[in-house]
C-alpha cells in the first residue's frame, strides 16, 4: 500500500510540476522523466531502508538483503505507470497539454481514493467508513490539482 500511495502522489506532483506553461509540450519527455524519477525514488527508498537496518552477517547476506529491500519498492514504480501511459498516449495522439494534465490529476486522485479505501478495508473498516477514508485520501490528489491550478 505504502509504495502505491507514494508512487501515485509522486506521479501527480511530477505531472503538475512538469506542466510546460508557455513552452513546447513534451509528453514523451515528461513520461520518461516521471518513470526515471520513480525508479530513482524506489532505489533510494529501498537503499535507505537497507542502510537503516544493518544486521551482522556475511557480505552475501548483506547483498541479498539489499536486493530484497530494492525489490520491495516495485509498487512505487508501478504506481506511476497509469500516468506514464497517459502521457505516452498523449504524445502519440498529439493531445494538448491542459486536458492531459487534468485527466492525469483526476486519474491519480481516483487512484488515491481507491488505495485509501482498499487499505481501510484490509484494516477491518466497514465499507462506509472505508469509503470515507478513501475520500479523505483522495483529498491529497485534489490538493495537488488545486496547487497546480494556483501555481499556473
């Protein structure tokens, strides 16, 4: 759950930040930038977890633990895929930037709501309460979209 939420918020923030106000719109470059940033974030996050939990052991055990820590970051990276796919489609179809950014932020807001609802259900919340938690979590996505609107 953590990686999915983290990656979705990361994708939203990058999508909003890469908005090309007055410059040439480059959705393929933006897609690459978001994917590379997610990969780098996953590597850094996994490495930080590994460094924070050193245990005595052989060198091979340390390497194995590092690879396990890095492997646990795949949800962060895959969570940016919907945004990256949207940008790839936008580049292929030559879609204009404002509706693509709006669609991406809306999509990620809905995904945050779904992540929150799913996490609450897994934690034992009833459906109504879980839905309210999901709505509250989706507010993060709306805050990013609102910040994008204010900044631009």
